[in-house]
C-alpha cells in the first residue's frame, strides 16, 4: 500500500496503459516474446473489442484442434476478467501472456497481478528482449521524426499526457527504465487500481 493515493493511482493507470498494456500488447513485441520461449500451440490474436472493450483491441489466444476447428482462450470467457467486479481490469494482454507461458492464473486478484509482474520482470531482463526492443525503439524514433501525421496507429502514444496524446518519443534506456518503474509501482500499490472500484483502502 506504499504511496497509495487517489492521484498516484490515477498517474499509475496512465503509466501502466502506456508502458505495459500498449507495449506488451504490440504485435511485434508479442512475436519477440514468442521467439524467446519453446514453441506453443497457441497464437496471439487481437480482436476488435466489444461491449466495455469497444474502441480498443481485446487479446485472446487461438489454436487449431484435432479436427481443424479453432479453439479460443479468452480471459473474459474464462471468468478471470470481469469488469462488473473489477471495473478497471484492462489486462487481457497480461492474461494471455500468462496463459501462453503456462504461468498460474490465481483466483485472488492481488496474487494474480503479482504473477503478471513477476512474468514481466523475467521477460524484460533477457538480453534478447532488450536487444529487440532497442531496435524497435530506434526505428520508431526515426519514423516519428519523419512523420507529419498526428495519429499513426503503428506508433506508440504517451498516454500520461492529455489528449491529443503525443507519440512515445523516448530513448531506449529511458523507456526501459519507465517499464521497470511501472512494474515497481504496480507491485507496491498499483495492483489496487485493478481490484474492485480501483481505490486505496480506507485508513483505520
């Protein structure tokens, strides 16, 4: 609960969307993660969101069954992601990574998030991941410099700013440090944002 306050949770939510949801929901980043581990049957798929996820992408896993049918794994269908219970739960990209990597998905929402944080820390410390992400960031920075469009969907945005959000134009070391910082905040108090009404517990 360290440093939990309404304003800190609000800041964390924007940082988490920028540096976790967006980056680890990126198709290329997910392909990099795929290359780091033993091949699985599952494939990462992003669908246009419906209902509470309208206007965004919802991440699921798909694979082919014995008879060629498509088998889907979805955090909502499995009962893990329920915005009627945890109203800010936008962690479908994290649920699918947990499932893909055969990590436990705990029933307890705090423990579940601790598994996500542990998973991300393990991913980002690998040299292969760092090298590939560094290459992506360098390409993005060059593209940002050349682009005149304000809404290029291929480029990451910095959602810590108000709309219209600028592109996420940061050097690799700065961006990598931001990811680490968000994971530390998530572990200390940010997990509360994704539980129930997303508020700090009342001090007794």
